[in-house]
C-alpha cells in the first residue's frame, strides 16, 4: 500500500482485525446501496471514508428541506435545487474520497431492472423506506447469490440484519412466517410520516450496518452478527434476536421470487411525505417538451435537467425522464394516476 493511503487509513489499519490485508481487501471491494436517505447517506459516508473501492447508489427521489435533519450528505443548496439524491450523494462522496469509484443512478428499483442494477457487486446495502423494495432486494440477493444487509429506522427505533442465504435466514423467513407477533415490537406499522424520526436513531443503525459491511468486505465474515439487532436510542433499549431459517421459506428454500417476478409491487407511498409514486417504466419523457406544453397551459414549471416539477394546487407533481412521477398531496393512487394522465399523458 502506498504511503499516502497508509496515512489516510492508518487508524483503521491499526485495528488488528483489519490491518493492511483487510484494508487492501476493502479497497478492492464493491457495494451497491439501494436508497440514499437517512440510513443510506450515513452508511455511504462511512464506507467511502473507510476506503471502499466502488459504490453504486440507486435512488429514485429528490432532496427536500425536511431531509436535512437526518440525511448527512446533503446541504440547503441541494434542497433548493431539488437535486436527485443519487446525484448529490455522488458529488459529495467523490469530494470526500476521490479514490472511491462512486456512481449515482437516478432510478426506481423494480422487478424489471433489479438484477441488472444489483449484479456484479460484493454486497447489497438496504437504505430503502418500504418493505416492498426490501423484499425485492431479498429476492434479487438470493437469485444472484449476493449477501445483503437490511436496515430500517423510525421514531427513535431501528433494526438491522445481515443476510447471506443459505448460511442465514432471509428477510422472507423473518416476515412471511404467518406469526402475528412482530419481531420489531410495538410501532412496527409506523412510518416517518406518522411517527417522525430522530437523526440519532438512523445514524446508530446505519453505523451498525456499515460496520457489518466493513467486516464482510475486509474478509472478516466470521465476525458478522447472525442476529436481528434493534436499538431504541430514546429508551436506551438494545435487543438481539436469533432468526431461524424457515424450512418452507418461499424465497431461500423454494426459490419462488414473487417480488422479483413482479407479482407483488404496488404503488409506493414515499416516506416522510404525503405522496404517491406513479410507475410508468415503459416510456421515456422529453422534459423540455413537457415543460413547454405545461407552460402553454399557464402552469408554472421548474426544472433542473434531472427532473421537472409543477403545481396544480393543492398537488405538486415531480416528473423524471424515465416516465416516473411523484404526486405530492395525496395518498390515493387512483387520484395520482388521474393527475398523471391529465397533465403528462396516458
């Protein structure tokens, strides 16, 4: 290892389980992160600072002022420009460590693109905000034979679980048992929208997630935690639960990839906003043409090359070049699709 890199990672190399050999492995490793919000920004920052060789960031969303309380890679200027999170994160992470190859992908992970976007990486990291996306990652992970690390946080509470099937249980083993008792405790149905979130809760869980990633990527798989870990930073309550592999698991045993086959992906209500995302993945949009068309109808439009936003009070619609749109101001998918058809086209 060259002198400059020795100096940069010197304190990490001094940690005996990593050392120079582990650092070299980490610098040659790669990871793909799905979702770059409260969890994703912290995990990505820690991994890039630790010397990860390559990181792909997949995120469908854009930055808002309300994100800044907990999403550690973003600044006020990013929110004012409504930058896509993947683009802003890529820029910031490259400035943090120019040796890490960082690629931001502005896209929604779907059954049609999951294998393409997730393949070729050593590890998959979960930074998403809904269980449909997590179950899709679980299916893709098993199909590809790639380990992944689940993480979630809401209120003052968070959980994480390192998954490497068939050595461990998978997320379907955990969630599709038919047991009415939730492994997440009271409040499992709450979201950032209903319960809020403490930045410390997200940072705590993301730090555990990133550390598990560093263990794996530096060649220390024997140190991985095979239990579901949860921590409530407000109540100072830590729990660790053994997750048994389900011998009849739909995903890791029977290899029935329901989510990967597109049989179980509804409209997704975005975390932290009263919004519905419309998936129109089989079309591309000419945003300048759409902008001109809307302005001819006296609709005020803002755009930045990555997305277009317009108001039809009380709703705000954000449109992406791949045909997706986020309709803010409703949780009704039917109403959101009506607005999409009316102003963007069926």
